[in-house]
């Protein structure tokens, strides 16, 4: 057992956890933030994607103890209260959500991508999202949404 | 799914690392964890102790010294791809790194972790072979340098002893154009066939061509016979196809659900022909 402190969306959460506790379970069961999802558990689907110290990782592929002292951004951290972030609004406007299971991972990736890369093409969006699977939408609307989010982000 | 119980420790220095590895026989070094953690979740690997070397800053350097690129073993694939120097002077390396997994995997996954895991389909392996890479390994007594071909002993097997750590990858500069190609069904999949090639030309003749293929039973294999058939000659598509088919016919590609050996050989020949053709013709443009 190890005592870990992880800052999630600006708040530090503390837990005395087994070393084998995955970060995704820390976020869901210790910090009680249910936005991050477990889709496959084998590290393929990306539904568990969060930002760790500003960079995208699959939280089911890292132990909470490894993230001790780190900062994490989850989907809940994209906007405050009842506001919607640029990415969230773009996903709504472009019908990029059906069941919503992949959506939190997709939103975190979109948040990262539009800030990190200048002028993403549709091909590049697809390329950077290939670690995030969606069974429902067929991806086209998700690519539309990221393009839209990028446009609105640049306008600000 | 979660792994069997284990104890986690963060290494603070090489001494700390070697002390720990020597004290605990059932311990494994944890680098990025992008290969080890999935294996532990499936319980294919169940080390009782994990020693995390992610905070050893000595292992995170990218530098150019004595004519060689030196990449610290804990440099992540993303960091390698984002290095302007590597992109300009050693594009083959960043091309191979860009083919690994997906963006999330590349954030945590490390150059050293990938090499020491030694999956036969690993993207770095054929690239490191044609780049004539050497590996600097550190143990309690000091360091030793091993050429990459001698380091990889087979699938998932390397020359690394239990109480050793890969410190750096050393890559000499090279001339000519380079290319890395990977064939897989989905981008993030393990490769079914992957080839790395470097080619230079002098006047209109091929010079110093190097071709290595991955996803073989032994890991990565350099095609010396093929190189000999092509070197110091003008480009001929027929000769290339014939020589490639002969060389590839002797290979032992992996045999699994992703592809039979014959299918993989067919893919490899296709990749080699396309790549050599491309490297020769666009390389030659620079001389005109």
C-alpha cells in the first residue's frame, strides 16, 4: 500500500492505495470522477484517456503510484459548472455523440490536439485519434467536431 | 482486469536501482509500461516488484557527441518525434517512432523500453539495424557497448542481465536517404511486415544500400545478400525484384493470425521494391 496524492482538475486527491491500482480506478473510485471510462481494459480503445501533466495517456495503462505527484485533466475539467467547453460545444453541434462511452476520451484528445497542433487537416485528426475507438458514430462526425472546435479555438 | 499484487519503488539513482534489482530477483524495471502493464493485466507477466526509472533524468537526454546521436533510454517516442535535430539528421528514427502505437502510447512509451522488450515486430528494430546502432548498458561495475544485432537474441529476449539497465542508444550519422515502412491492418496494430532502408547514390549507381526487415522469428534481419546484389550498380527494376524475391524467400517471418509466412514474404518483397525504387529515384533528384 502506498499513499498517493494526485491533482485532478485542480484539486488534490489523496488515497492509501494498492500499488497495482490503475490510474483509471483511482480517478473513478477514489476521486469519484466517473467521466473516464473503461472500454476494453487492454489499452486499445482510449475511452480512459486523460491528460497527465498535459499529455494524453490511457489511464488504464498506468498505475496510480506512477502518477503520484502529477497533474491530471479529465473530461470534468474541460469546463466549469454548467458551461460547455469549445470541444464539448463542437461535439454537440456536430452530432458527434451517440452512446457517449468514447466521448470523454475523444473530448480530452480534442482538447489536447487543437492546442498542440496548428491547423490540423482531417487526415491528421484521424491520425491522432487512432488510439480512440468509437463503435457508434463511424467517426465522421467526430472528425467534423474536432475541425469545428479547432476553428472556434483559433477565433478566440 | 488488474495485475497480481506487487510492490512499487521509484529509483532515485543507479546505485539505488542496482541495489533493488539485486535484492529482489522477481523484480522488473518499469519504463513507460506500455508493453509491460498490458502483459501484467493479462497476467502473462507477474513481477513481484516493479522499479520505476521514469524519474532518472540522466536517462532522458538527447545529444549529439563524437559524430553520434545519443538517445537516453527513457526518452519517450513522442519526445524523439518532437526533436527537431532528430527529424532533420536522423529522420529514419523519428519515422519508425511515429509508427508506434498511438499518441497516448507514444507519450509514455520509451525508446529503451521498446528495445529491451524486444517484440519481434517492434518498429525500432529494423531501423536501428540499418542505422548501425549500438546500445550502452550500465551495471554496477560500469558500462558496456553492444551492437543492436548482438543485443537482440530473439523474440522478447535480449542480452540484458537482470541487474543491468539500458542507458543510451548510440547512432552514427549516415548519408543518403532513408525510409521506414510498416504494413498493418489498423495503424495502431503490430506490423505484419516492416522494412527499414537507407540508400545513397554516386553518379547513377547505388551506393551503401542497407535494408532490414522486422517481424521475423529472430526479430529484425538485415538482407546482406540483397544489398550486395544492388550495390555499385545502376537501378534495374527487374534485377531488384528478382534479388528481393530470392533474399526474402530465405526469411523466417512470424506465423500467426495476422499473416502466414508466405503472405508476409509477399508483403516484404512489395515493400522492398517500392522503397528502393523511391529512395533511388528521389535521392537522385538531389544530384541533378
